[in-house]
C-alpha cells in the first residue's frame, strides 16, 4: 500500500461498524443502493440542475480484485444518469485504461476521472497515467498531502483538491506545501479547491488567508440532461 493509505478512514469506519469490505470474496453493493443513482438523476433533472456523485468512498473502482460484473454495473448506472456528474478517484492509476468501458472513446460527458497524489514517489507518477486518458474532467486529490510536491506539471488537469489528514494518527501538513500547490494551480489556470488543514480531531480549519477557497473546474454546459 502507498503511504496515503496508512490511516485509511474507510478501513477505520469499516471496523467501527463491524464490517469487512476487503474480505475474500469482497462485499459488493446491495441492490437497493444500485437503484439510488436513478432517483438522484430524476431529482436533478426535475430541478434543471447537475448533481455531483463522489463514487466509491469505501472502495477503489480500479481494484484488481473488484468483480468485473460490478464495474459493468457501474458503467450502466453512469450511462443511465446523464444529469449526474460522477467523480471516480483511484490510487491504481496504471489500471485506469483497462477498467474503462469499451465505448469510452473521448470520455463519457458525465464522468470526472481523478487520482490521489499524496507524495512525490507514489503520487506524482499517477498524474502521468491520468493525463494519458481522455476525460471530460481530470482531477487530482492531493490529500492527505504528506510532503512538498515540488514543481508540478498540471497540463491536462482541470481541478486540484488539497487537504490535510484528520483523525487518529494524523500526519501534519505544512502550510507551505499547500500554498505551493495553490500558487502552481493559479499560475497554470487550474481550479484549486482547499478542503481542510487536518488535525487529530479534524479541527484544523479550512481557510487559507482567512478565506474559504473552493473553486470548481470550468466545463462546458453542452451536456445531455435527459
């Protein structure tokens, strides 16, 4: 595992609720949950809005142990919900291409693809893998930010989220690391979203220079909403 997984919130939550989603065979989503995206889509369409879905907060959609049938169901749900923007995040960047559906082509209009970037050794190479994949939006989840990332090439990246670690054993994020990423995003025209400073009790705050900085990627509105 990469160091970004060391204090995994999903694993801690799983243990706290008495589950074991990473057992063999792995647990999969219930039938009732598979129906929820269609309900969300109807609500979004009725409101004339686009709603965002962060998919798989308790899993990695590119996990090699995930049943292929479940990924097929995911893509079926994505195609059936054009009023939802699906945010798919992975640490397994080399597997992105092989986990995409056959009709991906230039990317589904309602899918945002992202990778985790927690440090230089493990995180930065994932950016290059992501850049090679066509997508409506490519984003970086720079959390937990564990060190200075140095100079970043954000070519082809539309959105960057930065956050510190929170919870038991939280590793501190130095302010200069976060400010460096922000400056580089601004210089390269990439939307910057600051999530939190992080802390053992999650009270580190979420402002930079006294302001909440939560920018979203600028994307075309020419998308189907049927």
